[in-house]
């Protein structure tokens, strides 16, 4: 993984002291809240319902055991002993005191971490495939390119005050594990004629107006990656709306201009920029690549797994993923125990995951956009020992990509923007399906819950999605079907009138039962929905 040089460290240290002074002046009343808000947001500090929330950046989801231990220490010292891992591959703390915020940033800086640009109208944390560097199907490891974009975008003066927040994802596999086409810019590393390049998808996003990004350029040589990305942003920064925050995202600009007209504008800007030396020298990319070399895998690692323990065998089947190196696997640690809060981990659990990563995964962990953690490089011979430790800590749930592997935002329990609670609904659904025994029969079924239209829980992209709304002061939940964040990307559609909290749990089970009745051999829930359409589900839900 990437390690700071003296420039990275100096930059982060300077920002800590700058924010410390800003926070001090706010506490002394020398800055109003209106003056302070843009300053704290650029440092990842939100004011939520009950306290400040701090969002910490985990670039492309990669961190080591030292950093995870530091996150655990912060949870104990400054929060309530836990943290919440998010769909942006970050971590959030929900109970922060303003007078301690700068101290947290200083503690993060000691382990090469920060909260810079995790909020505000700027380029946010660059996300990527959580199996990068381990996946059998990737063309190259996409993380060096994500790191290059991270360095380019940090404190970029031209994009410090964009019309709206901006999110970029980079993948290098035909299997999309990062919801790439639901980002402002999705970059897919491809090969054409023996040359590596990037296909650019621009104008995706969820929230109030969900859109799937169109491909505006099928191939840009990788040595021009940063320049083309900057051209996309320059057009947006110049032409994007600033009069209405609900219409300020790049997806609205691409939609209103039309993808063809937007592409022509980007291409013209790109041609103008090519002679200006925007692209970092190739030597810089080579320097970055050296941090992402494969760890020293054993050439003759034992690939046999003793499956005599049925509980372990089930976990292996559901929570491990094939690795590019024989004798290894990627092991997913579920943060979705039955009845638990999706994405939450206690400080003790964080420390255990850190220790297991150091012992069994070459000191590397990844935060997944599904709010789980993955140890990317585990010897198959070590899986049983790993699973035993996870089971004892409540981290061994065998539920990857099942109906119990729920993505959920914090909702009205924490968020000042939310209209309804997400957490209790997620808890009750996982309890319902665990008790019913239907999880195994349902197979892959991706369920996503948002407490408001901002879609932090990605409800538009769920095979089953749930959106919490306010109906005359009462929490109400809309059911959506047919979404996907993967390479077969689609947006879910609302089934009809919403439900109360108990009713939405029943509605999810009803939709699952329709699938079990109507499916054909080999079909996922999503496949069956696409084949039979909405009507059979609506009839079962509403009579």
C-alpha cells in the first residue's frame, strides 16, 4: 500500500494545525457557524442530530493494521467505542466533540491518515475495487491509478469549490465491484490493441435524481488519464449549475447538455490542455506502482480446505472469494451480524481485524463499499484459524451478498437530513430471514436501505431497495425492485404505496416469496424480476 513521503506528511500536518486554529476561533465565537461550516466540511466534520460526525478517508479502501489500531483507539478515546464503515470505503465517528476534533486529526496524521475532502463541494475519496490486487479477473491493479488521482485531486485549487460534491471510482475488471457507473466519473481500465487505456463513464449518481453514467470515451491512453479527468472536471466546473444545489451535480449537466455535446466540450478542453504539461511524469506513476507490488506469496501454498465442519464450510462458500494466486483466497469479514447495525464495528473488533490482517493477510485490510471488511490475501490453510477467531468475536456471519448482507445508512438515528430510520428496519429484516431459514434458498439478493432521498444507502441500486420518507410526520417506507450497482447496472423502480416499519419487513419477505415461486433454474432475484416484470410482485404486495 502507498506510504507517505515528506510532502504528503507535511501537507497533512499543516492542515491539522490550520483546522486547529479554525476550531479554536469557532469555540471562542470569533467565527460564526456560517463562516465555520465550509471549513469544517473540508475536514470531514458534519453537524448531525446529536453531535458532530467525523468522516475519515480510507483511499480506495486500503489500510494496514497500524492504521486500523489507530481507528480503534480513536473510537475509544473520542467516541463511544465503535465506528461506522461506509459505502465510500471510509469510516465515520458519530459522537465527536468540536474541542477534540483537531486532536483526532493529529492522531490520524501520525498513521498517515486524514479527513481531508471527505465532505464539501470538492473531489471526494477515490474509490476502487475492494479486491484490487487479488482478483483473478482484473487486467491490472487499479489502485496505483486511484492513488495518482488522489494526489492530483488533493487541494487542487481549480476544483476546491465545485458546483457540488464529486465522486470518482476506478476499476480494472469487467466485473464491477465498485458501482462505477453510479459515480460522477467512472474509470474502467481496459486494453485495446495491446495498449492499456481507460474508458470514461461520466454523469452517474444516485440521490434525488438517479442516473447511470453513459460512456463518453471508450479509450483514453493511460498516460493521458489525469489530463482527460481534468478536462471532464473543467467543463463541469465552468458549465455546472450553481443556482440550485439539487441540479448542481454533473449528472444533471450531462443530461441537459446531452452526452454527445458534453463529450465534444470535454474533447475540446482535452486538446487545449495536452500541450500544457498537466499529466504527471511517467516516473511518478512508476514510483507509485512500487507501493503496490504483490506480497511474497508462497509458490506452493496448500490449496486444500478441510470442510468437515459444516459451519466453517458454509462460511468458506459464502464469504471467501477466489484469488489470483493458487493456495490463497480473499476472506470477507461480515459487519452484518443478525440483528446488528450494518457497517458498525467496535474498537475491540477493529483491533482483532487488525491483528488478523497482520497475522494472515500480509498486514493489509480493505474497506468494502458494501460496508464489510476484506482480508485480501489469506492462505487457504489459514482460513479455519481465521474463521474461528472471527466467530468468537461476532464477525463470522456467513452472509456475503445474501439478503442478510444489508447496506444501510445511519438514517434518522443520527443524520439531520434523514426522514426515517434505517437501522431498525435493517435489524428486523436480518432477524426475520435468519429465523425463517430462507436465506440459503434466496441466494444472491442485494438489499439496500436509505433513510432519505440522498441515497447514502444506495437504495436505487438494490435488487430490493427501501427508501424512508416522511408522510405527514410519520415514517414511511417505499419498496423498490430491480436495481443493480454491478456491470449489469440498473435503477430500481418503486412498487407502489409505502409501508410502515412492520409492513416494510413483511413486504420484503413477500417479494422474496414471489421470487422463490416464480424463479427458473439458475436465476437470481434480479434475473427473475427482469423476466417477469413488476406486476406479479405488485399483486402479491397490494392484492
